[in-house]
């Protein structure tokens, strides 16, 4: 049974989501303001957090940011009336796994929840498969998959959840080129068509953190006309 936390001040929406999540055999908890929601998110482990942005007490973006300071794996689905592209991009780059605007289709909501759960299961299977060789090493760069830790020349590099997922995916398959859309599907777990620039911004931040010369990268290379790849010659 999946445990889900809904942080939402609209009781009607909470009731609607709870009914449909129960149909998916989910155990649902809820909080009606941001402060209580953050406390609940930190006190228990959840398989999914559904988060409104405009909340009393503390706004949803700040909650997402604070959760990601200590928890980089629990999926967060933002549910918000803010429908501008910049709001979606900021939400995703803050650490959310998905973004759904109000009013929303119940069918689409259920589909996205299922995608998140399936992605969690796929990630767990991948981690099991990598358990025997859970550390990926290149010249000066070490990625500890289990600990979700990256070091460069023995110094720890602080990465966001998506930055870590990106570098792990690329480094696990050196030489293989990935399009921006493919990276969106694999790392974000959903087809955010039109948000390929989100990948670009994450790659740029990664390069800033691990490359000596970002204009002449050593680890993460650009495959012109396609996307990105990890240097297979290291």
C-alpha cells in the first residue's frame, strides 16, 4: 500500500483526491496548511506528496525547497492554479517530480500518480541491479549510487536530486547520446513536452559544479543536433 500526503487547503479537493487515491489502495494523510504539511512530511515517510502552492502558513514552493534539503527521493506532485510556464519550470527545478494545474482532469491525475509510482518501482529495481557495483568511477569523479553522493578529486559535490539522476544516468552509459526529450522522460518520469530547456539548465549547473572549464567540458559532452552524452574516453 502506497502512503500519500496531501498538503492542500481546499477541503473539496482533498476529499476528491482521497476518494480516487483510496481506489488505488493508497493510505492517505492530509494537512490543511503549509506549516502542518511540512511537519508531516518530515515526521513520516511517504511514497508521494501532493502539494498545493498557495497555502496558508507557508507556500508550497518553500515547502518543496525545505523537503529537498533533507529528502531527495520522495516524489512531489505540485497541484496548483498557477498555470504559467515559468511557474511550472520553477516548480520542477525546485525539486518537484510533476506539475498539474487546476482545474485538472481526474483521469490525468490518476495517470500521473501511476507514472510516479511506476517510476519509483523502476528506480528501486535499477538500484537493486546496481547493488553489486554501486560506485561509478572515472578520472577524479566518483558517483556512489546507494549513498547518492558525488565526489570530485575526493571533495563532495552538492547536487540537487535531478542533477544527481542526470549524471548517474549519463555516467552509467558513457558514450550513449540522449536527446533532451528522452532525458525528460527518464529523469523527470513524465513527458514534459516543450520543457527541454529544463534539461539544458540542469546540465549547465552540473557542468558548473564538476567541470574545470565549462566551455570545454571533460565529463558531460554535447552531441550536436541530439543532446548530451558522458565522455566514454575517460
